[in-house]
């Protein structure tokens, strides 16, 4: 045997050496050979592309409880394409479950833990490519961050949204549970009624059935070119999801052979396209920091926040999927999904960008010449019907799509324009997401405008300051807030929390108290992607605990908000603010070895995507 491993040769592709194949006779070669032979790999297998199946799942939540069922069929597809698959596990946070401890502080840091889990498993073993099984909110950005960091061929597979149910004859989903919990606190709903609704809201596995953070990030992965065209959103365990799994298993082996890496796809133009897509669906405000983090990890010179500022006034809202309006995610999928949205947005997009499918975005949406690009077959006769409030997963066998899961992109992209509007007949023309700046948020903050745009566009009122989510909820329940107040929730930023605590419970408590239309809320914490009501400004930077102006606000201080001008200002003299800042105790240095302490010592500001490694010390 020669002193060098043989190159991998894929059909029609120039042979190249795989990084997973070591020099024969070396110690790493011998150790790998011993371990993998014991796993049943053959001599031929040892020379094939080694593909990681990144399974960010657990049995803690229905968001990703179905992912284990996907691993087997995906392994089969990878094997059939000439690769060898290895399942690797990561942390699996669910906003619904993992937010219980530490007031929700584990949620955002778990994103970076996922990226690092992948690095350890995939880079440590020097595998050749990976397929990320994406589900709940932080799994997609975590996997995309790892793809940018490791820069090995990667495909993201969105594993689908959950089927929802009905409560006393009315459609109900997980978003309603969030919202009506606040009504219990205000005495507008009983505990028994909420309990009954909770038992009806989720009828199967998958992510929240709305344009919250999870579905927004699934859409974003496709808009970036990192998910196969036509694969988002999909019903969990439905036929389109299985088609996407089969297609990804075949395509990832080709990507390794072709050496198509994430950094060749995650370009400035790709990020610009993704921002346009998010704005057109009024996606989750959490997409801003996640996109920025992906850009940082991929080494892309992109300021995502400035892109939102630049593009928001020019991108109309083309659909109103809950919680933005009444359209169900099932209707959006049936109307054309992300691919249909991108087709409608074509005049605003860069259509020459590549995708993991093998061609350009323009080819994916059928606006250029035929290509050999891989797309997932759109199953006919799907159980998903436009507007249905309770779709059920198909009984199709997981591998049933494998023989016909790959189609040419030359087939037309069909769009139901009653659901996904054309650019000249939008649902609304005002910016869906607004980056705010001013004396209270010198480095920026984010605000989401509703489809109806029924929240005040100008607001001036006295501050009512609270320092924790629980204090705020208790204040709302006790009637401490009144119409005209500006509720300030400070101390929940990246380092002060640490981890950027969730503030959604306060928003829903205010809604339950009947004040969502008459007060403003400003916080350095983060919101759930399902929050979409009232005048709420979140993720204020710099954060209050680190000396930002938000931490200097006192009860009674006047605050002015002008949404059209994109400003948020604190009406306090500079000298008074300087005196308050001088009196602040220093931010306590994180201690201990726990993950939140490690995170607090390492995290960078929001403008850097809250990534690790460039913290403020």
C-alpha cells in the first residue's frame, strides 16, 4: 500500500483527498481503523466521505422529539449516495422548556453551545461534511454558525412545524398558550380554561406553528442558500419533510466531492437576500442577532443591523402568517413557501448567488435557464391544506421519497398570490422590523411593527422601572402600570443577566392587564419571536448593567419614542446621567465554572452577534 490515502472519486467529479482519510501506517490511521472496524465499517467504507448527522434533539420537548426518527432514513440516503454517516448529538434547548431555569438565561447561550458541540464532534474527528437537523429556535442558528466556523460542506434540513389543534371549536396553537397565560394573571381566564387549552394546542412534534423564531430561521436558512430550495417550511414528519431528508442525504455527498463550502455560499449578497426575505414575512426580531452571529462565524464582512436599517423602508410585507396576522403556516407552505416568497421578491434579490442545491437562486425559482440543481420534490396529495388549522402528518414511509426526491429546478414555482402577495399588491408597506437608535439606545435596539400597525408610532411618557421579569409580571398583576407609562425592564442584557433573559412573560402580562395598546415597553432583554403586539423595543444596546443609558433610568424620567424617525430618547440632562453613572456599582465579574459564567466572560456585544471570544471583560 502506498504512503498516502487514495483520493475519493465521485461520479463525474475530479478526485480529491478527503481530510478524514489519514496516511496509512500512522497512529491516527490505525486508531480510526480499529474503532470504525468495530462499528461494522468495511475497507471500502473507510475511504468514503464521512458525513456527520447533527442531531440537536432530546425527549424534553415536542419541538425536536421526532428527530431520532429522521436519523435512520437520512443515514440510508447518505449510504446510497456513497458516503458513511455518523450521528453526533448536541445540546437541545427549547424556549418552552429550557427557559424555566434562571429566568430564561440559558436560551441564547445555548445557541453558542450548539455551535461548539458541533465543533468538538465534527472538527475533532475531522469529518468531511454535515447535515444539520434543525428544529427549535436556537438549533438552526447554532448549526449555521458551526457551518461557517468549520467551513465544511453542510446542508440544513428544517425538520418541520407542529400540527396545531382546536379549543372549544376555535383554532389554537402554542402562541395562544403564551398569550393567554397573561390573561390568567389578570383574572380574564381561569386556570382550568388555560389548562384545557394547553392540552389541545399542540397535537404532534415540530416547532411552533407560526412565523416565530424557529420558522423564521428555517426560512432564513433557505434564503441564505444553506437549505435545499423548496424545503421550508414543512409539516414535521409530512411527505415534504421526508423528501427533503432524502434529497439532503444524496446531495451532501456530492457537495463533499465538489468541495462546496459554506463560506462560498454565505456571501454579502446572500445575507442581503436573507434580510429581504425576513422583512417580507415580518419574521422574528431574533433573526437580527442570529444572522449577525452567522456572518461573524463565516468571516463575512456584513453589518446585519445596518442592512435592516437600509432595507426595511423598501421591502413590503407580502404575507401575514401568525402571529403577524391570521394566515396559518400551513397556508404559507401550500402557497409556495420560502421558494414562492423568493419568487415574488425576485426584483429585489441577487439571483446569481449559489445554493447548496448546486445552481443559483435564480435557477431555483425558475427565472433562468434549466440547471441540474437538486431540489426536493413537492409531494402531490399532501395532507397539508391551505388554511387548515390542524394538519396531520402523512403516514408515508420515511424512505418512500428516495426514488423520486430529486427534480430539476426547471419546473415552475407556483405561488398562490392570495397568500404570498406580489410586490405591487402587498399586505402592508410599512417596515416590519425597525432598528431604533437614540440617547437611550446609542448602539441600537429592535422594534417590530404589526401588520395592522395599530401600536402608537409616537409615544412620550414617564418611566416605570423594573429589574427582572418576575418583578415586572408582579407589577402588572398588581396594577402598578397605567396607560401612558413607559415600562423599562433593565438588567437583562448579555452580561447583566447573563445570557439575555427572556421578557415575553412581561409582555403577555401587560396584554392580560389590557394595557398593550396604551403603554410602551423598553428592555435590554430579548423577546420570543411570538411576541407581536403593542409598542415594544427590545435588545437595547449598550445594556443597562454594563453602564448603558437604560440602566440609568429612574421612575418618572420622561422617554420619547418616534417609530417613523426610528428614535428612542431619554429626556434627562447629560450632567444628571453622568452623576447616576458614577454612582453605579461596577458590574460584578462572573465567577465559577458554570456555562452562564463562561458565557458572561466571553460574550461580545449584539453588534457582533453576541458571539463568544470577544467579550467586554
